C-alpha cells in the first residue's frame, strides 16, 4: 500500500488533553481521531491493528468450539426490563426512543439479548452446551471518558456467552475460555496477570479478570511475590498477624473534646491505631449495618457488599446514623448498639482485646472493649483493603501492588439471566431447569491502548509483530527520484509476494519528517531507500533496535528472515 | 464445524409476519432472528454470509486503492447541524442525548463524519485524491420497517467517500467504483441493472443506482428492451409522440356540476384525457408552483422537485390553493392565474392545442385553451411519470418496467458537504478551494436478502458458491451409528484440508428433518452418509440439481472437483 493513499494525520505535538502515553501516541501517529468525548474514529492504521486482534480472537474462539454471530446494537428496553437492569444499570446506559416513542437502549453488554435468542430454542439438554460469541460495537455513557480508547463511550468488544445444562460443563468451558484468553494476550505480546475478579453487577458465582500491567491502569492488582496469587484490590485477601491478646481489663468510658477520628484517638489516648475498634455505618439494601474494623485498616466497600451478599451498599448518612443507629456522628461503636442494627466485623478484630471505640454519644468513648463480653457480632467477615507487604493468602510470599488495565473478564453467571427471563431447558429427567450461563468479554479497542502502553519508546510506538498495521515500512528518502520510486515499488512487490504486509512511504516529504513519522508509527521493520537505490541497495532496520544493515535487493528477503527470527 | 455446536433455530412454518420470500427463508432456516421491528440478530449462518460478502467488497475496494477505516456509530448532533441535515433529515434520524444532555444521533450515513475527519488534514492538492471506506452498522428509524433485512432500522453498509481536487479525478474514481460494484454484484451471483439514480437529499451532480431484479423490490426500474438505457422510475424519461396540432379555436367557458377530476371531464365533455390540461398546485420551498401536465399523465414529484431544483416540494393544501393560487379546489388552471404563481409545464403539453382546463372558479372550465395565447409558462420541464411501451430516450427500443431492490448507489457529491463544513484545500495556485467529494454505498445486510430473493426454490435457499455460509453440508443420516459418525468426521477433515468449508449435521434427529433442513439452509453441496458408511461410501448431491451420485471416500475430492466445475 502506498502511504500517499492512506489517511494518516500525524501531529508534531502531543495533544493537550491526552494523559495516557497510548492516547498521545495514537493521536500523534494518526491512528485515531476524536469525534466526541470518548468516541473515536479508527483511522486506517488503527483499523488494521483491530483486525489483527480480531483475527487472533476468532482463531482462539474457534479452537474451543465457540461460534460467531452478531446481535444488534440498539435493543428494546423491554429486554432489559425483564432482567431488571433497565432501572439498575445506572447513568452509563444510553437510552433513546424511536419515532413511535418506544424505549430503546444502546447495548453496553448483551446477556439479555443472547438469553432472549436461545430461549425456547435451547430447550433440551440435548441441545446443550453451546458457546456463542460476537465482535461488536458497545456503548457506555461514561461520566468521565478518558485515556483515549481505554475508557471510551463507544468501543469494540468480543463478548461470548455459554449455555450449559450443568456446572461441570460451565466449569470446563470457563477453563477453556481462560486458556483461550491467555493465548490471545500472549499472541498480542501483552504482559498481563489473571486475577480474581469482582463479579460486580453481572451476578454469578465467580469471575476471573485479565489485567495488563501499566502505570496508567485504573485498577490496583494485588499479587504475591512468590506465588501465582493475584487479585483485584476489591477481591484481595491476606493473612495478617494475630493481635497480641491481653487479659480483658475493665470497660471504662472516657470523654473527649475532639472530632474522634482514628488520628484523634491515637493522639489523645496514646495508643496505636491497631488498638482502635473502628465502627462504620452502612445501609445495605436499606438495612443498617455496623461494620467493625481495626483502626489501622480501611473498609473495602466492594468486599463488604460482596461479603454481605447485598445488591446495594452505601455509607449511611448523618440522618440515618442518628435515626437508625441511634448514635452521634463520629462516635459510633458496637457497645449497647441498637439491636435493629446488624453488626459485622472484619477478621482483623476477632481477637482484638481491650480496644477503644465510640460510645454512640457525642464526646464519649469506651476503653477496654472486648468482643463477646461487651458486644456481639453476627458475622466475622473479610472486608478490609489489604496492604502491601502482608502475607499472601496461600501463605506463599508477600503481597505487592501494581497498576493494571482490565483487558478481559470471564464470569460464571449461573442462572441469574435465565431465571429472570425464563430461559429453561428440559433435563434428562424431563424436568424444567434454568439454563446455566457464563459470559466472557474482551475489550478489543482497549487492547490496542494496553498494547501501546507496554510497547513504546521515546520515539513512538513499537508494535509486536502480530499486531502491526503493516509489518514493513519502506521509506523512499527522496520520493521525487525515479530510481528510489522504482526500487521502492520493486521491494514492495517482492515483500508482498513473500507474505509481508508493506506500507511504502512514497510521499514527497523531507527525509527528517519521514523518519520521525516512521518511528512514531512503529512498524516492526523499516527499509530505507536512499542514495544507493540505483545500485539496488537498501537499508534494513528493526524498530526495536538501533543498528541498521545495508543489503542488496537480491538478498533482502533472506536478510529479513534472519533478522526477524527473534522479533516478537 | 459440527452442527450441534451452531445455533440454527429452524422453523417448520413460515413466520406469519414475513411477506418477502427472503425474509421467510432466512427466519425459517435459522439465519436471522428479530429483536425488534426492523432490528435483527444475524445468527451464525447469516454472519458467515455477511463475512463472505465483506471479503469480496474489501478485495474490490482494495483493487481500486480505497483504504478501510471505521468511524463511530454515535455522532454529535453538531456535526449534522453544520451540514444542515440535523433538521432536514426527518424522522428517520434516531436522536438521543447523553447523560450531560448533549444531543447525539445514530449515524444513518457518514458524509459529515468523513468530511470532518479530512478537514484541515487533506489541506493541499498534494494530499489528494484519497478514497476511504468503512464497513459499519447504520441506523434509520424507518416508519414501516419490513421485508426482513430489506428495510431494516439497523443495517450494515459499506460506505466509501472520495476526496479530489478536480472533477476529472472524481469522474475517474466514480467510474472505477461503478466497475468495482459491478464486480462485487457479479461475484455475489446477482442479476442486477445499473440505472440512473435520483440523488435525493444527498446533493450533487449525478448518481447511479444498482438494482437487483426481484418481484418484492420497492423500486420500479424502467429499461429499454433494445438498449442499455435503464433508470429509476423517479429519473426515467421517454420520447412521446407529438400531439395532433389543431388550429386554435375560440376560448370558451363551460359550466359543470361535477367534481372535475380528469375522469369527470373526459366523461362530461366526451374528450380523451390527452386533451385535458391537468393543473396541479405545489409548494416548492414555500413558493406556489402550478404544474401543467397532459391529462393522461401523472406528475412525478421527485422529477418535479429535481427539475425545479427545490429543496422541498409538496402538494399545496386547500388553504394555499385558495389563498396563494386564488382558485377553487378542483378547478385549477393556468388561464389568468395569479401572477405570483410560477407556472411550469411538462413537455407533454408544449404542443397541446385546444385543451380543456379549470377556470379557477368552482363549476367553471375553459375550453379550447392554447399555450402562449391563453397562458404563459415560465419553463417547459420533464416531470411526468413515464409509461411502459413509450420510446426509450435514446430512441432505441421501448420502455419496460421491472421491480428492483436498490443494492448500491454511487454519487458525485461535488462540494455540498465540503462547502457547508469548510473542508478546503490549497490548489496548485495557492488558492483555497472546497474539496470535491463523491460517496459510494452498498447495503451489505440487504444484499443477503436480494441474493436469496434470486436464489431459492420450493425447498429453500440455493446459495451461490461464493456466499454460502458453508460450501458443503455433510449429513449423517443416523448420527447415533458409530460408523456414520466416524466417516462424517473423516470426510469433514478431508474436505477441510482440501480447502472446503464444511458443516457436519451430527445431530441425533430424524433423517427426514435433517434433509428438509439441509435443503432449507441451501448449502451448495450435500454429502449424505448413510447405510454404506461402513464401506466408506457416501452420496454427493448438488443443491441446484436433483440427482445424486454414490462415491467412495477415496474418490470424493476428485468427484467434487468435477461436479463443481460449473457451479457458480
């Protein structure tokens, strides 16, 4: 392909609104162009990368027997009313009406659509299992779209759905998907981790998340420095050292004039934060819950919500603290708490003796508080945010933190959607059962960003071989010269016949501009055609290496083969 | 691929709401499933056909140097406000708002988007020409979606846009596109015609439409029985026999008590309709226009609108006839017409002597009306709907009518969008000029319907080779038998290695069901594996032929090659 035919609007300067390196590079190198906040055009180079990724995904999906199809982007609201998500999905859902004022949404995900399509069709265990997938444009009306393709409002996803008659098949397909995803990310040249994920609002019994390591990542990945353990911060657990157990001392009330934060208490009473029994008020599905945690830890709301199996969880507001918890704000504590309030405690407090906590009255705390004797807990749960350096829950190694980009997520959905939408099958005994589902997503356009975050240098993008929009960049240093044009076209043909994809910079631009843009664009191999064109000599340089070599066109293909042996 | 893994929800009966054969067959054979009126899921078989079509399109686009990219489906309303189409496009435009109440649309076509993307980029004649295209999902909120994929609200299109510095390049690219489109339709096995098209609201100086012949088609194609002339009914012209010229008789008024339709007048005055000067009142861009036409012809509003170069044209209402035309309804006529009204006349009236027409007063007509003497016409134009049997405008042969499905449309847009959106380039003399544009569309999902309309029989679809979702259907008559399963898998592997795409019906269904569904599905070759499986013998049958032959598996590939020599 001649570069003069392609639309590659490069920029000399970084766009001012681009924080992420991948965003900067994709805009500067002419891969993408913003049409609206979080809505981008994929220009010719970016589309080729997307198509390379899609090809890999299709191969890996086919290998595990998943079958491709394509459902609509615009969906009748009724589908989502059936699952209940029309009302609960929140502001991220694009809603619209047609000319007859019927409600529609733009699909952010397609559990309902696929469930609707298989309902009454996969109506017997004989027709199960089935694994279906699509590669499709999705819509989420993000409040703060940013980082280019990383958090967009229109994006491309591969979403797969499995339908099985039993958990064994679900588990098998889930494992096959995990392996397929690993293959996909490996082939894309990504450094990633498979972590325990939060199932969030998807429902279901388990999930794994795939996270690409990158400083710009919005997720914190917790992993062991000496084992395979890895989890999203919202899911991570740890083993913490037991508390030093003391003989229970007498419960005493003490007055304070401070606001009574943990810092206030450690300062006023000269104790470490680990001796404070921090009490936090929440409303879980509209019921008051008091969550106890050691003063040196933080409550992780996602973990707490999951541990409580709540649909919705939020901190109680001042009015609720007064009315439902019958406590002064800042002085919450479990001792003599209103019996209408459910008290749950983090495992860090289970053996915490002689602690300090609020007495539910303004200006008053309790000293020497002890579990069982002074307060009762309905459940001990794990809802603290883990800290770096703690022992991994598999007892192997210590926990480390890294930033990551979520690039995939696979879920064991179970029967959440098949039950709400009555998608049933007859089992071997002729009994109606809800179909057991799984869903499996990869953010394709986002992968493009993740790969560039990991594959770049000071001069631009450095594409892994499998994803490069073109593998070879033939640069005619002075495209006005006939011998260079001539050799350029000859080499293009030679390479194309040898199976390489080739972009020929035939533009009549200054050499400096052409080299800088070539580096920016990041194709794996550059072949420079300059003064020795008449002799049939060109220069080969790999994008990820500094040196170049001169070769005669007759030796070009062979030299490329040798040079590329270790290029990935 | 094993059929047991694929989602193919066949139906025994035709869906009650499906009028078009292609719609019936696609639903019955499990290709598509309706999610909402005019919104369909492409099930696995349909997606494979779409992908086959897309592959052909990509090859033909690449051959003429068009470069693929992908723009968003959701577009900020401001883009369309710049071109003016946000307000003029009408109810077919899906409109929505994001969470911040900013206006968006779902793109029904992308002239504005591409113009926006090249603006300030293709800013010099040196960067022109460029031809860009995308394959993308489009949205049109049709009032009456119907015929399955033929008139949908969400559909897939290939849309290309050319940007040139001069008309010569536009003409060249337009011609290349026409040839590429012909290649595409030929490869899809379509019977089609290239016709003069109506540019409609796209603007621009010329267009060609590609129409697939089909009884269900919504367009009437007018073509000569002895030449290449073909046009949409909205564009067709003809040569009509001159009127018999009489010496002008005296203008006389005559009273009538009837409603004064053409039928009333021929009856009352015992004249042929061709002696009546029919007068019709229109509002063209809010100006009153009286259109005169011979009584035996109909005004074609699209032709009239184009001939008047009006943005908008509609019949005048009663109030306007009274106020602006100062006439009684039913008695319009050009004699002594209000001078504020523009009078245009169809060519059929130019030599019409001694005609009959309304006198603008209720119950009164003029007899012996003659042009120039009794009324003045500002322009003689061609705005009549042609009739079958008239002489082709190239004087070769007579006009015939056929129904057709619009499967493609190419437009010379000119500078309509570049001017309204200020997309300019510097020409060789350093002068700013608006970029000259063309646009070129193929309805891909609609092609699927058009092909099936032409390729079916009483038993189901009969796919052309190039589009078939799988080329070979291997049917295990009794899939419970191990020898049949075994031979089925062997033959699948053998065929796959020979480069065929294969679907194996491994389902444990009755043989009758399997054969009926196989015919319905329409794969070009069926290989039946039955009682002689243990001997390695199977039966080959082409979908478009009645006979089958028995072959040993060792001779299978060779036999297929011979049989398929003439299959298209």
